[in-house]
């Protein structure tokens, strides 16, 4: 997975952190959780606030469905 794989990352986060409300997660923690996901293979410094926000919103969509 790369940073651009927003939906796939969101699915993995939902599975790895069940019961967590995505909007309560700080971006610093979110970044660390993403980098630690199995299969994530991108440079940690290639993310930015816009990417993290997109992932957080996709994660929210996953847990609300």
C-alpha cells in the first residue's frame, strides 16, 4: 500500500482498530498507525495533512457503513 491507496488504508485501519472513532485520532497517531500497517510500503515522509484527512474521512465512511 502507498499513501495514495486511501480506501485500502481506511479498510485496514478499521480492521486493525475496531471500536476506535476515527475523528478522535490525532494525525500524529494516525500517521504512526498507517506506517505500521502490514503491507504498507511507502516513505513515511510522503504524507501530509491533506492525505491524512482523506484517509481519516474514508475510515469514518468504513465504520459508519
